[in-house]
C-alpha cells in the first residue's frame, strides 16, 4: 500500500529564489570562519610535496610525462574560453605538479634537481587559484586530449596537496572543518532533519519514513533541503511514496554533500562516506539513492576507499533512479508545459554516463525538450562545480564561464533550463539574478513531483508549474 501523499496546493517553504538570497549571505560568513594556517612555511611545503609523492601512481606518472602541449584542451575549458588567459589552459594547471614529479619521482630526477628550482610556499599559493578557482574538474578537457590525460584527477591530487599545505580557500576550509568536527553542513543536523520531516508531515500530509529498521531503498538528503528549502525533500518523499517503494532516510547518515572530496581531504572523504555505507548495510538497503548533489555522486560511487563490487547495495543518483522507474512505467506523470532544455551535470553525465535516465523522465512528461548545442558528453560546465560556486574570489571566472551556458540556453529558445544538481542550480540562479536572465531554473525531482497524476501540484507561490 502506498504511503499517504495528499498535499496542499501551496508550499510552506520559500521559493528557491528566496533561498538563494539567504544562502549567498551564509557563504559570505564562511570566509570569517576559516581557520588560519598553523604550521611554518617549510613544513607546509614539505607536507604538500609528500602528499603528491604518495598519491602519484602509474596513471598519474604517465599523464604527467605524456602531455605534448598540443593545446587541444584549451578550447574545451570554459574558464580559458571565457577569459582567453593562457594560465587557465588545463595543461598549464599541472605545471607545479609536474615539477614536483620531475624533481622527486621521475627517472631523471637527479637532472631536474640541477635545472629546476625547489618548490616554495609562494608556488603553492599561486597554484591555489588554478586548482580551486579555475578548475571545476568537469573532465571536458579529457574528452579531447589525444594522450588521454585526465586533468581533473591531477587537479584533485593538487587539491589534496594544498590541504596538506593549509591552503584550502576559506569557504571550503570552513565547511570542511564544520563537517569534520560537528558533522553538519551549514548547521544542517540530525535534529534539523527530524524537524523538516515533521514540518512536511504536518503542513503537507506527506509521510517520510525516518529511521526505519529495514528498508529496500535508503535515500540521502542535503543541507539545502534541511536549513533553507524543504521543497527538494518534500518532492523526493512525494515521488517515493507515489512509487510505493519500501524506503527510508536515516538520521545518522543523511547528508549527500562531502567537503572532504571538494577540498581534497582524502581522509575526511572516507570518514564521511563510512556512516552512509554502514547505515545502508544496517537497514538492508538494496539501493542507495543519492540526492540531487552532483559531487556526491563521485564521492560515493567512485570513492577510492570503497570496493563497489563488495557492497550489498547499488548506488544510484536521483535522476538515474527515477529515470529507470519511468522506463519501467512506474511513474504516472502529467505533461510538462512549455519548451525546456536540460543541463547535464558534469559529474553524473560526462564522468558518470547518466544521460538517458533524466531524459526518460522528461519523455514521460511529454516534455518539449530542445537539447543544448553541446550536450551529454560534450556539455559545458555551468562554471560552479567542484565547490567553485562557493568561492568569492572566483566570482569573475564563474560569471564569465556562466555566460557560455547562458548563450547556449538562449539558442534553444527554451523557457526554462532543468537541472538535477543543487550546486548547478545555485550557480544558475546566481547567473540568472546577476544577468537579469528571463529563464526559469527548475529542479528535475521537483518537476517530477509536481507532475504526478495522482497528486495536485505543490509549488511555491509565483513559480510556474
């Protein structure tokens, strides 16, 4: 029997536009919360070098040795294309890593120590902009590299080195420390989850099975839902209840965001994943559904500390899971009005291959979908991925890169752009407001919930269905 999904016609939660304004204010406060460096310069440099040496295996060595400087990657990078500045070319972002490799690991390291200078703290400080502000790790450059170099992975190793050197940007540093020591993100706690579940039940009549002892499906949420805008969790609950599946959310393992991954802190990455895996195993879940949070997808599915084949459950992104349900005929959806386009999140799309599932959902709504000029594998990043949407000093780069997306969406003639990643949505919303753009930005899971045939639509006032 399906859980009650009766809903009122107006959401008690703010619109996403209102949420964005408050969220922007919270981001500003993060810069004041970041911890200052605690180690002397020499120690910070040594720790960074040791980290790169430890994390450089055969793949990384081949990539660092094989770049032929052909320049193909430059035209695939949104930051280079938007600015024309040579330092943002993907191949240039690896210069410091290559120097460490040449001096410390390469077969000719004795020679490189004679002809190249040792790495200094100033070099690491200069690299900070290139690997945090100017690379969203979208992987588009790897699609065109004739040598198959995965620059995004090399950038992530550089982020790991900068963690060791205490050079994480203040916004990411503050959230990293909050999640590490308080186990919250923007204050989103287990108590906030319980409160949100009660609010949704009281005001919308939608039941959310919290902390069931056994369930076939375990669903993750996100801080955006718990401290700002509950519409995502409400929509998720409505859809899951519509499907009639045996599901739950666990108050000891609910957060999709992973600031270990975003900052480059490998130990924290693993620490944040462990409770999620343990909870899924405890409840006997067959499927773990990851919320609309792009970076959570690689944080869980491609965690190097996990052995996916040994896990007794499947990990699936929200759009993947719902797309499969649509293909199976389990979702009964009303037609979606108006012309729309879809933005493929880099992590779930180009790097994960989840292209057809979200489109299956749109097809189930009989959507008038017009594809972006570059889509699927060659989709352009929104400019805010890998935590860049949080960084104040990356504002110029982010704004210029977003104009590429804006022009492409305009070319489609769509009235709205649909996204399935909260980070993309925040960055699109920032770009919409800043450029006074006349496009709506919609969450895929919220659209699905609003178009369930046996439910009345639940939309915040002023937002078109």
